[in-house]
């Protein structure tokens, strides 16, 4: 066996591998934030509620304060994608990764979100939605200073991979998971807000500065989404520092 030849081949392979890895790193576009908006599109969310969710997020992305935060970091831009999810077999990217670097890109993202057809179905795999969102972050061509998955749901996890495993994988990869617990009059799946909020706090959210905002009768969906996006994009922990609208509840991981 020609060990000298084998060593040469191994050395060349390492060099080529290093070139490939450095090329991939160079190809990644630096951004301040990678944000997956992973909204509940399960069967308990009717078409009117789905549109309400989309309009809430679309308006929040265009909001001058949110836009200032998305574009006010070191790189002057962030990337957002919007996902709707249902059963363990149903996650759909509604709007693909979009660089938000000013009012025009924010308006384009918002228009695409509101106009897209419904795609998700079934109940209610938060765990697989987290895993799907993590894959979107890890496979995209961007390198963010922060990486966040933003999960909304009107009930706890049903089906899919173990929720603790999905959360642990994402948090272990340096991704923060924030939450929006939807419990309000007229929901097709009415639940006690406190129990849903506790499930988010104890089982779903995680990572640096993770928090959950609850939508109930004290706050509109649009207000809650705006509150949550200001907090997570700015990286602000105490809500009183953000000058946010009154109402709703906010809880942090570990509280």
C-alpha cells in the first residue's frame, strides 16, 4: 500500500474542503437578524383568523418603529420569512426569505404575505414547526448576528417529534424561540390563557431573552404582534422600556 500517496490525497482533500467551507462562508450575506415568523395555520384557525394574523404581521413589518429596528443595526438590514404550519406533515413557507433594508422591501414582503393562498392543514405540531423553521435558518444564504423563531399558536403541541427535542435542537444551535399564545373570544379552540401561556413558557420558548406574549380580550392581535416584534427585533427584555401598548401579558423563559 502506498502510504505516501494516501497522505497526499488526504492533504489535498483537506485543502479542497477548506476552500469549499471558506467559499460557503464567503457566500453568506451578513445581516443583523434572521427571523422566522411561524404562524399557526392549523384547522383551529379559520380563514378570517388566518387573514387577521397575516395582516397583523404585514402591518408590523411596515411599522416605522419595527422597520427602524430591522434596518438600524451594524449591517443595516435583516431577513424575514413567513411560515404557516399545521400537522406534523404540514409546514409551508408562505413568503420566502426577504431582505428588509427599507420601506420598499418591507412593503413587498407585506403584500406577498397578505395575497398568498392558504397552504397548511391539520392539527397542531409546534415541534415540527420549530424543526422546519430551524432548517430554514440553517439552510439559507444569510449569516445573522441573531437568529429567532417566532411561534404563534392557539393550543399546545399535538403530534410530531418530541417538543423538548425540537426546542433543545434549536436552542442548542443558538436560535431563540419566542411565542405568541392566542386565547381570545371567538377562537374556534377556546382555552384558558394562563394554561396556554404556561405551556409556552415552560415547554416552547427558549434561548437568550426568550418570551411569550398572550393575546386575549385585553389586547388586539395587531397590538400583540407589534409588541412582540418590537421586543424581539430590538432585543429589549423589560416591556416598559419599549413604550408598548397596554394590555395582554408578557412572560419570559424561566419566570
